[in-house]
C-alpha cells in the first residue's frame, strides 16, 4: 500500500518566517509533486521533481523553492511566508508519467 | 477559459440516489482521465482511471469518457452517506512532459 506522509497536518506561522514542509513516500516512486489547494481554484502545481536533485517549476512557483536530496523525500520551502500563502499544501508521488498520483494527507498552513 | 471545467456544487442527494458528476475540457490531446475522491481535511485518493474513450465500471462507480464531446462523467449508483466528499476530475496528455490538470471539484452530500 502506497504511503505518502507529510510532516505536519496543521501549521501556524508568522509573516516573514521561513517554513519547511516535508513529504516522504515509501514506494520508491520516481516523481514527486507539490500542490496547493484553495477554494474555487482547485489544485495548482507549485513544483515537481522527476529525479533526485532535479526540480521543475510548476504553474505557481513564485515565493517557493524545493529540495530533493533523497528519492523518497521532497521538501517545499517558503523562503519568507506571506499571508497569501495561507492554504492547504498537498504532496503527491507517482511511479511514472500517466500513472496514478498518490497524495499525502495535506498540511493546512495559516500565515498570520 | 479553464482547461478543465467542473461544477463546484454542492450537490445534495438522498441515500440510494444515482449521482452523476461531470467535467468538460478543452484540450483534445488529453488521453488519460481520472476521478479522485477527497474527504474533508484529507488528501485526494484515486477512485477511477480510464484511458481514451469508453466506460469503466468498479462496483457502484462507473466512469465514462466521451472524447468527441470533451466530456467525462462519474456515476455513483445506490449512493451512501459515506460517499459524501468532494470529487475531483483530472486528466493529462500522453507525453511524459504533460502535467495532470485537475478540475476544481464537486462537493457531494448524500443524506440518510
């Protein structure tokens, strides 16, 4: 059974803080993704990675960076959190393109 | 115009009803079509996966793809209160560089 875990379910941070969101998958998947989900906007792709140390910008990368030092771990970094980054953050992984994406439980981030 | 359009609902039906959830899309290159179910405060989980046109059935769920009309549907027979969730359609093209594009989700409520 594929498992994608995220480091926190809920997080409250102050404007300007550096925020780390971590995602770990246990199925040796090649590809990993970070999305944010907002009401009325659906899932929007922030960054993705098809290999260790590789990263690609998604549709809304501004204000975010990522790190993939190990195959199973994909971190999302908010360099200086802002209130408009308050959102639900979802990590996903897949073995290959056009295959099922498996999602983590999400992290609800509130930036005050 | 969004690439994928989905009515946000909410859709409220009595237990036992047949539910029809739909998405339209504009990109004729889409080949892979998925339906995800997302319970409140959880990550999406894959419900149905179809390739190209046609129908696919899994228990009470039937996914239908009509590529000529650029229209996909998910039918739920004998709906249960446990089906209450948000349903997201998702689709992608056949190339490895194609991203998965999500609808905004339809919220379904099945009342006893």
